């Protein structure tokens, strides 16, 4: 069995797949076969879309965020070591 190379999907592709999953006209397995991605990845993208959907209708918000959000704590001597927690 040959190992597949890691794929980098565009945000537009992820949105397309997540929206197709929200329609519920096909199963996750069928969508995974159609878009050639793992079913768990579709579920993850769908959850991310649902979690961020309210931000679209936020009052006073713009279409693009002007300041990037920090995904980890500031680097201090105690938190300087790399861990999975800082990425996710």
C-alpha cells in the first residue's frame, strides 16, 4: 500500500466541501469519495464552518479581519517549549 502525499486544500475548497456536507443530500462517505478527502476531515471542516458562521453576521464587523488573531500564548520561558497545545 502506497502512502499518499500530504495535501494542502484551499479555504475555498474547504468551504465548498463543508457546505456540501451541511446540505445533507449525500452521506459523508459519498462526499469523501467525491472530493477525495477523508470523512473525518469533512466532519472537522463542517464543525469549523458552523462554529464560525455567527461571525459573518456580527454587528460592526468587516469582511476581513484587520488584525491577525493569536492562536497561542505569548512566548515566555515557561511556555517556550513546543507542544501540540500551542498549535491547536
